[in-house]
C-alpha cells in the first residue's frame, strides 16, 4: 500500500506479486484472494482493465470458497471502479459492497 500511495506502481506490483505467491505457497486461499483484489487495483491503475477484470474474477472465486466479507466488499468496490472507468453504471457493485458492509456492521472509519 505504501508503494502504491507513493505512486510507484511497478514496485507495488512486484511486492504484491511476492505476497500473492507466498499465499499460494502456504495454501492460504483467503490471503491469495485478497492479494488478487489488490492486483486488480494495480492493473486498473496501470490502464489494464482486462487484466484487472481477470484478477477480480479469480479473486471472487477464491473468496466465495473461504468467505472474507471485508475482501469481498473491496472486490465490489474495485468492480465498481472498473465499471465507471468503462462508462457503465456501478450501482449494483455499490449496493453489493454496501450490503456486505452492513452485514459486517463496518464502522464509518473502516475503509470499505
């Protein structure tokens, strides 16, 4: 996140790739799925919407197996960004993220 916040997409992508590989090696599907959501964000910010969509699809499959409501909410937020970037409505993604956040009873300070 620090590399990303600093605008260093390449460094952020390299670190994210290492984290995702570690999750895969450890068999931690929840962590790997969350890493894929971050990967989708990086791909979108790099101007690669197709790669971002593929990462979100893979993340969704993993996160449905081992539910992680927070990561699923972030996935919907990222899906919404992709839709908006494509000129489409993100209403459904926003509603789904909101539904998940409501179930989690997310505090307003939590970044969802």
